[in-house]
């Protein structure tokens, strides 16, 4: 049977173990513990093992990893009076856990609401064309403004990305017509450039034939041969002298040889 002294010793050891288990706390590498003693800020501890006084101290765990916040779609009127639906993603992390706990009640909710407000303000200041073509600049502008506004809370905004810009059906049809008209314009320009180049080449050929009439005559004979290859065609040419008759005879022999090979 245990003596009273031994019972008291066991009881004290049990109380000490319970007290020690309540006093020992552990936070992970990506966490910090903001400690309060009787309601007053004591500081931040971690990572690893630290001690608190049970019943006197309290602490709040703060995650230091990057957090992604999905900003819901916002119906916004752009500078040129077009109603669009815009949603975004905000990436941020806690840079100072003490400020994140003591300066704002719920920094997750606060960052989300602030992102929606800033998104409406910035998109409302730009025109639709800039919103569609200069999204990278708008992302950087949003990131800079949000980072400045959340800095007193100990929050660091690392990136802002516009996910999608939804346009009205009437605007989509108008843009499709504009794109089609642009393609037709480019096609006409390419066709005109081709005509211009062809006319230039034909002009150079005409000048060459003018300087060398024999070349022009050879070209004419070659054209007649190409036409006469069709068996159902009859080529009629006027003979204007012995020279022309000999040319026609030579052409006839060439045609006959061509047909014989065929």
C-alpha cells in the first residue's frame, strides 16, 4: 500500500505532466505562432518547439505559404460603356504574421473583398480593347495596387491574373464581323500587290520584246504550238510572205510530229 507521501508525489508528477503537455507546442516550418499573454502581444514563435504558460498564454497559428484566392466574376462597365464579366485569381502570402493578426480581423476575407473592389476600379478605367490586348499590364497594375494596400496588414501580394473576360453576345457578333472584314481587307491588299507585281513583270517583258522582235515572234510561235496541242482545235494564221509561209510549214511539221508521238 502506498504511503501518503508517495501518493502526493504521484499526483504532483501527474499534474506536472499535464501542465507540460499543455505548455509544449510545435509549429511547422511554414507556420508561425503569434503569442498573447493575458491579452497582450508577446511575439511570434516558430518554427519548431516552443513553450507557453497554460491558462495565461494563447496563440494563433499563421500559415506563411502562398494562398490563391479566386475572385468571383464581377460585372463591370468599361471606360467605353461596355458591360463585361471579369474574374481573377490573387496570389498572396503573409510576410509579417504579427501584423496579419493584430491589424486586421480576418486577412483572408479582407484580401478577397479588397481584390474585388480594386478589380472593379481598374477595369472601369480602361477601354475594352485595352482590357483584351493589354491584360499583362492590367495584371501588374492590380498587383502593385493590392500590394500597397495590404502592406500595413503584413500581406505580400505576389501576383494577380485575370482569368476570363466575358463579353455580351452583341459585342461578340460585332467583333466577329470586324475580324471577317479585316481578313477580306488583307486578302484584297495581297491580291492588289500580286496584280502590281504581275503588271511590273509584264511591262519589263514588253520592253524586252520591243528591243528584240525575234524573241516576240518565237513567243508567238510557242503560243500557237501550245494552243494547237488540242486535237479539236484548228489554228488559222494569215500568211504574209515567203518567210511567214516557211514559219507556218515548220509549225505544221512540229504539230504533226507532236501528234504522231501522242
